[in-house]
C-alpha cells in the first residue's frame, strides 16, 4: 500500500490498484476511465457532439420542453456549463429553444429530429459497447452493484444540494 503522499499509478492493463485502496480513490479512477470510454463510444459511433451534449439530449428525450435549469438539475451539471452545451447543440441543429406558451420570458428546450437521429445512431453503436463494458458483473452481483450506484447517486445528489444551499 502506498505511503503518505504516494498515489497509485493507473496502468492501461488495470493493474497496480490495490483492492484495499480507499473508495474515493477507486471511484475517481473508475469515473475518469468511464469518461474516457464514453468519449470513445461517441467517437466510434460517428455522432458529432460531445458526451455532455448527448447527456442533455438524453434528459430532453426523457422529458422534452424543459427549462435549462431543469435540464441542468436532472443532468447533474451547472447552469453555466449547460448553457455552453445547449448553445452548441442549438447551433448544430440538435436542440431548439422556444418561448413557453404561458410565459414568454421562459425559454424551453426541445430535441429536433436531427437530435433524435443522433441519439439513435449513438445507441446503436454505444449501447453494445456499454453492455460489453459491464460483462464482468455477474447476474448474482448485478443487484448489489445496482444498489450501490443508486445509493451513491442519491448520496452525492444530497451532498450537492446541501453544498449549494450552504
């Protein structure tokens, strides 16, 4: 185990990570690798947008016509970051901004046909890649892993809300 101030070296073969490494270290390493993998799935799919852009489209596909603040909250991003992503998606024709019918000051976001097509194209290629990425999780372990992720998401969402309100 590394001493004080030392860190584990991430190797491409996944070696060099002790199983007793602190959970935050393991989670950060896994998150970085998953982010890189996500980027690669987007590249391989041929979809010409960022993973963040696909995340926005995913939120809007679940419920089209949200305000930017609602998309940011559901997607776990900051409003400032979301604005930059939505500007790009709008410029590229994946998303349309429209005034709310009952309050013209409110702008709502809608996925265009081009955005839907991009998500379908990504899912065709990326879906199998993600399923393959989790092949190592046995059927017996899947409920435990699923519960861990759900609880982790709930906990970090709660911590983020507390931090924002402090």
